[in-house]
């Protein structure tokens, strides 16, 4: 069983919006609220980069490149984290990965969902 499953990626025009979802399942995430949940992305030919994370405390951190455009939220009752992406740009094109860990370290990765922003 894959513990983290992303969905919601697709082709969208520049300026558009998307919402990605990441569902956590299994005994590993029986206490989902205690996990730091985040999103990373990897564009073609580039290294994977941090996008945003939501600490168990409720605090959030955003990469400068997405501040004011992306918003992370979580529903601990549904073991799900969301990434609302607005004002999308072609440079946001990437595979988006959900990540989970306790503290600041990533312990689990999702399989990724493709987001393509056309100009």
C-alpha cells in the first residue's frame, strides 16, 4: 500500500489555478496530525526543490517563488493535505511530490503528480 497518494495534477494555462491533494493512508499515518506535511517539485532537468510545508503546530513555510500564490492546508480528520496553486506560471511546471515526516526531515514521499502550465 502506497502511504501517500497525490492527485489533481493536469495541464493548465498560465494564470490559472489548480488544487493538488495528497491522501495519507495506513497505520503509519494513524496520527496524521503529528506529521509535518509538505510539497516539493521537480522540473525537467532540475533538482527536486522545496515548495511548502505545514508543521504539526499549524505553522507553514513557503518557498519565495510561490509565496502569495500557493497555499497549503490540511484536513487532519481526512488524513489529507492540499496545495492550492493560483496565478500559475510556466515555470511552475514540474512533478509535484507530497512529503511527510516528523520534524523537519522527510520520511515518506508520494509518487508525484504532473503539473504543466502552458504559456
